[in-house]
């Protein structure tokens, strides 16, 4: 296999994950509702996983740690989505909307 | 260019377009579809990185579980016609864009400075057997901790949804 192929280049993976991270950051800052922020958080998690796998598979020996920790990130993302669903349901019951900027009190 | 490279470019474009749609679309349902597209694209990138097991797990967990959960959250949070659009003020968009662009520039500088020698190397293959050995030999404690985290978070989500006081 020649080394000139476009997908044998580490930078392209790093830039893709950088773009995903940028989209996620922009969404977390810009979105109005909590669900939009949750979707952007998932984008950030994906960027982290892609970065780990790219750096691990281009490193000196083929170690499985990058893939293992990406699987851990997937588990954390699943747990985060479950918690966020619970929080969104609670917030919607209490306030009647899910706008992040309008929630000003946190009484139980 | 080889056909593999064209397919790689298509997968990459799918990922980036999905991410843009997930962030910039005005409706949450379209944003969710953009997220699913980006997830499929990232699964394709994992295949190009010689990690097919991870690509399968990506489709199973993200596309199969997390996006369904987000779809439930969208459906449970009131009817669509009562909800405001996702757009906020243009000023906030410009401010967020400026912050993101600045941080991305810093990151590009770091990456271009640090990993200059790493191009042109073929990605290495990790077999599933090797992965399972790493999970159960070396990373046993994080593995169990993640299991505990998922159990605790699911029980916590159920408690939150069951016992929260409603006040409409």
C-alpha cells in the first residue's frame, strides 16, 4: 500500500474531529433548548472518540487502548443521555418549557 | 484517485454535513436527523481507521440507542407548534462563532505543530480478541466503573422522571 492515499493521513482525521468539536461547541453556546444542547454534547463526545481512535491507530504499536476508551466514551454518552432525558422531563413538568436561558430557579 | 479515496471523501462530507445540520437547523427533528447522519459518517471513518468493531458499536449505541432517547425527549417535551424556533438572536450566534473560531485556530496551531511527522503511515489494525484482552486484563477497574455508572444513571433517570413534582 502506498503512503499517499488520502485516508492514510492522520491530519485529516484530526481535522474532522476538530470540525465536530467546533460544531458541538457552537451548538452548546447557541442553542435555545436543552435538547439542542444535548445533541451538541453528543457531537462533542463523537469528536473525542474519533480523536482517540485516530491517534491510537497511528501510534507506534497497535494498541487497543484508544478503541477501549472510545467504547468507554460511548458508555458515558449513553448514561449522559439517560440522565438528560430525566432532567428534561422534570424541567418540562415544572416549567412547561425546555428553554435553557429561561430556567432561573432550582427548587426541588 | 482510487475508489476508496472517493468513498472516503463521501463519508467525510456526510459527517461534516450532518454535523452542520445538527447545529444550524431550526427544528429539533432536523437537528436529530443531522446527528444521526453524522453518527453514520463517523462509523464509516472508524472503518477507514481499521476499527470495524467500533463502527458496529457506534451504529448500535449512538444510532440505535441515544438518538432514540433524544427522539423520546423531543416527543415528551410538549407539542411542536407551541415551541419557539431554535434561532436566538444573531448577536449571540456571532459571539459563539467568534469564540469557537478562536479556540479552533489555537487547536489547529497545536495539531500542526505537534504531529507533523505522522502522515503517510498506515493505520494499524486492532483485532477484537486483542480488545477483549485489554478490557478484561488491564482495564478491569474502568470497565466495572462504567457499568456501575450506567446502572446508577439509569436508576437515577427513572427516579427523576417518577418522583419529580409537577407544577404546570
